[in-house]
C-alpha cells in the first residue's frame, strides 16, 4: 500500500515539478513520520497514534508512527538527528527527563541546543508516596523518622529519573548524606511500582501518573509543586520543608512534547509555522479533545518558548545533582 | 472464597449471546500463529489487534483477548519442538526434550504431549484463580527482591544438571551466560561491557541470542542432512499419533500436577512466567528415578515444561487482575486492551467488579476446551514442516529469525546478536559445552544481579536482614531440601542394600 | 593436536583456543565493569561469577593438555570428525548468515534476504531451476512486505520509503 503511494507520490511529484518550480510547492508534499523512541503501547506511542488519526486533516498529508525504542530514548533520538531536517520526521517523546538524562547519564552525543521543543503538551508532576501500611501520615513524620534512624529507612528509585534526583535533592537540602536512606534501585518504573505496592520499600518519590496506577496501595504525603493538587491532601513539599529551613528545586516530571531538530526551524521557518498551526488546530478539535480525555492524556498549550525554558531549567538542576548519582 | 452472586452474574454475561463467541477461533488462531512462526512477535499481534478492540463490544473484546492469550501460551511450543527454535523464552524448557523427539520421528507425539500439558496447566490455574484470585494477589505483593533472588538461584541450579559430560565445561558455560546477561546499563546506570555502543546499552537482546544459540547452531548441524526426520517412514503427520501423545501426557500425573502447581505459583511473581518452565523441568528431573533420560527425548520433559509454562501465564493473569499491574509482554498487551473497556484490575476493581473478574477467568477456562480442538488442528498442519526439505527450511527459518530478531530488538542489534550467537553456539556444541546452560545463565543473568543488588540495598549491608524475610528463607530451605533429597534417597537405598548384604 | 615441549604433550589446540577466548572475554568484562565503577553495587555479581569462571577455565584448560608416553600414539580428537563436505557446508552457511545480517541494513533486508535465500538454496544443493527462481522472490515479497506492515519499527528495505 505504502509502496504504491510512494510510486504514485513520486510520479506525481515528478510530474508537478515539471509544471512548477519545486520551492513553490507547499510543505508537506509527502507523508510525515512521528518517531517515538519508546515501545509500542506506551503513553507516548498511543498519543502519537492519536495524532496520526486526527492531525492529517490539518496537514493535508497522512502521518505514520514509527517506534524506535532503546536505551531510554537514546536510540530514537539519535535516529531523529540522522534524518534530513526537512520537517518530514518529528519526534514525540517525554523530552523531560529523557533527553537531559541521555545527555548527563548516558553520554549522548547531542546537546539541548540541537532540539526545538514545540510544546509541553502533557506534563506530569512528582509526588512523595508511602505504602499504606507504613505509620507515617505526614511528610514531616517521615522526615523525622529518617533523621532519627539514619540508614534504616528504604526508598525505591527508578535510577536517573526525576524522582530519583528529587530524592537526592531532598536529602541534601536536609543536610543528610545520601546513605541516610537505603536506596534500592530498580530497572524501570513498573518494577518499582510493584515493589512499592507490596511495601517492599518505605517510601518513593516518583511520577504522579505512576502513583495513580497503584493508588489503592499507597498514600501521597507531598507534591513537588508550588500549589496543592485539587482533590488531594498532600501539601507542597517546600511548605513541608519550611520548618527545617530547607527547600528543593521543583523539577517537572514527564514532559511530553513534539521535538524537531533545530535545523528544521532554522532552514524552513514557514514550514515549521505550518506544523505548529496544524498541531494547535488538532488540539482544539473536539474529537481529539475527547480522545485525550478518554485516555487521560494532557492537552495543554504552553508554547515553544516556555517549554524550552522549562526544559533548560530542569537540565541545569539535573546537572547540579548529577554527581550525586554516582 | 467464591463470590457466587458475582459468579452467576459473570455466567449470565458470558452466555447472554453466542455472537461474541465467534471471535474465539480467530483469536486463538492469531495467538497460535504469532507465536508459532519464528520471527513474529507479540507486538505484531498487538499491531493487528489493538485497532480492532475499541470497535468490539465489551464481551467480544474480552473473549478475543483471552482467546489470543490462550493461543499464544501454547503457540511457542510448536517451533520449539519442530525446529529447536523456542517461540519465546518460555518455551526453552520444551526444546530440551521436544526437539530430540522430533528428530527421532516422534514429532506427532511431542506436539500432542505439549498441547495436552498446556491445556491441563491452563485448566488448573484458572480453576485455582476462581477461588483464590484475591489472596493470590495479596500474596504476590509480599514477594520482593529477596524472594525473587531465591527464585533465580533455584533457576541457576538447573545449570548444574545441564552440565553434560564435563562438569567444568557445563559450569563455565553457565557462568559465561550469566555474565552475558549482565552486559549493558546496570540498575545503577553504569554501562558494562558495551564497547561504548549505544545499541548494547539495553544489554544483549535475549531472545535473539537464545534463538541463535539453540536454533542456528542446530540448524547448522542439519545442513548435512536432508530432512529434520531422517527416516522416511516416520516423516509423517498422523492425527492418531498426536492423539496418542495427548493421552500420554496423562500417564505422568505426578509431573503434570507438579508442573501445573509450580507454574501457578511462579507465574504470580513478576517475571516468573518466563522461567517457570525451566524450574519445573529441573524439579521433574531431580525427582525422577532416571534423570539421565531427560534431554534425550523423554516425554516427561515436555510435560513438565509445558504444564508449568501454561499455568504460569495464568499466574501472570492473576497478578494482572488482582493488582492491576502487568508482569510481562503478554499481560501488558492485555492491560492495554482491557483498559480500553475500563477493566483496570487492582483490589478496588476486584471488589467492585468481581463479576468482570470472574468473566475473564471463566472465559479463559472455556478457551482451554477450544484450544484443545483448534490447537490440534493447528499442530496437524504445523507438523508438515518435517516434510519440507531442510535446504529450504533452514534458510527460511533463519531469515525469519533474522527479521524477527530485528523486530524484538527494534534495531540491528537483534540480527547481529543472532548471527554472533549462532556461530558461538555451534562452536560450543562442537566442544561439548552445553548450550542450554548458557541459555539459562543468559535468561537469569539480569534478574539475578538486579535482585541480588536490591536485596543488598534493602539490607543496608547487614546480613541479619534475611531473617526478616521468612518467605525467602522458607524457599531457600525447600530448595536445599529438594537438592539434597535425591542423595538422601540413594543414601537410604544404599544403607538398605547394605543391611540386606549384612543380613546374609 | 601435536605439540612437543620436552616431553610429549598432546594439545587439543582448537578447544584450548576457544576456552581461552571465553576466559579472555570474561576477564575483559570484569575489568570493564570494575573500570566503569568499582563500587560493591556494580560488581556484586560480576566479580564472584567472573572469579568462578576463571577458576573453571583453569580446569578446562588443563584438560586440553595430556601427557603421553614416548612410545604411545597420539590420542584421537575427542570430537567426531565431520562427514566429508559437511564442514564446508556449515562454514558456508555461517558465512552467508553473517553476510545477510551485515548486508541487511546496507542494501535493505528485502534484497539481502533474496540473495541469501538464493545462495543458501544453491549452496545446499538445490538444483531445480523453478525452485531457485520462485522461492526467493516469493519469500521476499510475501514475508517481508507483510512483516513490514506489522512492524512498528520499520525494516531497512531497498524497495520502501521507510527505514
């Protein structure tokens, strides 16, 4: 099917290029590819497939989704940068934390400046949770317990994740050494959630969406935001830390955004603008809004500037704590 | 422990109309096909099926998913027996005795044995689930890194029994596999043995490596031969012999039951379903009076591996339903599909929607019966593979395996691993190193290290930590006991024989 | 297999080379892991298992050397000799498999599989022209294009737009 399209499309392009000079044609002239650097079925992949369904009407070309998982997004991101920066390949990924983590932990060869972050559409926040059977009912109780029993209380961490960094930041801000808690590292958030649900570790700082999956087993004690979350008793973490004369930087959790190589916007600014407006139109489409709602996905419009600021700020904070990861 | 109102509600739901049941046969067939053809993967099945699920009504989707699941559980055994290519890591144990049987012309019986054992295993586990889904879930949560570590150690002891004629070579092969399993980024973010390659950061792709070690190495050996089954008179597909094989499974009730119960228990543990077949195999072998027969084409090997494999998948389903947490590829697929129809699993779900839980279990039970029939027809057709000339079969299977390994690893690391390990596997066999020991090490490497690390981290470096984990200690005790038991038995037999001698 | 070093010692050279290769990798891997991080947490499994592997290697290596009496004959190779011609077939099949894997990303798996099938069929003795002409293209068209529609990560293909 696609092969036929390719041949027909190729023939059509050839024919029309004989009629008009190539640059007068509107972008996009052929189908787009969204690359997701994670596995099929994951949240980014499902969001991308939603776009593949609803966005073509605004772009005038079909969209296909390609998964290139591996090394926490490193493989797919490298692949994006290897494609021509002509706007026909775009990446949809939780740029935060994975691109900074790739750079800081996995020695990726790219830099933040290599990317254009279009819009932080779906952002998750970080939350401190304990298994329901543990005695602490407030974050302060947990902190006191850690200080009173150094080296006894355990925490589960998905290594290199935002939650992990926040855990280290929290300990540092309280003047505690990293080994004040027993850090149990997991290979992935799923395994850690299972362990947490089973009460294998005493607390965890991690993604709120993940905590929601195991909400029957855990109790949130604080959120890493500067405001309360409606429907939850958990206070903002820095409020909790005030009596201890401590505070932690508030890193954004999973930030899903479209990502282009910088060269695309630089070389084809009009095409980029076209993509962005088609994207915005899709976000405003009632059917797409329903899709997002049914799948519990976010649909925020934050804009490129603010998104880039967010990611840069997070990156700088991560850089500071990177050495604690060793 | 059975909520009868919910049970009757579920029965009512399932029997409310017959039309949704029409998806059973396609579902089972897709499950079988995707896992029986080397090269096809679960994510491909996902690609076919996920788009259809929202269009099906709830009952149809439910029946379809459980049918696909049932098919995929058994499907992996088919290439394991016929080609020595396990359809997934869960069929590795089946290759040990399955392929030798096929080569001896007993492929019909082998396939029949596997089908019967698989159906029985699924039957047992779903019946157990009917009464125990909730408690099973709660129990599963209590199992943490120390318990999983003991499980991995148990799996590793299998290496000792797979040693072949030379102990040191067998153990070296196992250690080699274990280390290979740890290549890549550790749980602490440290890259080991990656040569600086991004492609290796996730480690060596396990299934391509296993397929390379087992299959390619075997297939290379076969290039000198014409057919898998050399004897023309044996090279036939006979329904009667398949049936005979199915009946034969029940001649080993001990092995069958032990496998089913063991598998159910291990399947509950996250990730356990992949190694349940190995653990059952090693238990059956240890308990047997003539363990040296295992690995040469002993039906008990197939029965042990398949019954545990089948029941362990049911165990995974239990964890999925009871906890709402998927424990592996297939259950992750189910969760995605289920969540499209608002089945999320978890304790609150079990409380408020017990009827749906029972519907899933009952549907799975019904699938067992259908699987027996559809599976029979499928293996009848699949059996014709032995009639294909090897010079056509070998390149076909290898090409499919290459493509499949690309699909599994999502990049070229898959095919490269396949080729590299094909050569290594052949060389190992040539020098009398048991490839299966390396495979076991490879399968268990990552999880053993991870759980060992986490147990160490949880303990804070204190040895008396293990005393706070009674379940782990119990498991260790049982493991030690089962390892010593054969020696005690032969010791007693010897002293009884001595007594006899002395009495004269 | 023959090596004289003062006394007559039979050396199973191929096996010795292989075993040393494995042990060499183990030693390198252990060193690489230690070099990346020398913490207990990193080495908790690797160091003990590597140590055991190296010890086992010494046992295995020792078994490669056998002292034989001056007048005795050399012991036969412990392995069954391959039937004539089979060795070539096996080596050839391995080489073709490696070629397939290397060529795949370069020229596309469709083209690479086509040539692989053709080469293997001919190499393994297929002489019927219809089979040689029909099977490779059939395989490529049916299998590869079907697979590619199902795969979420596209195969590198010659005749295709993705990859």
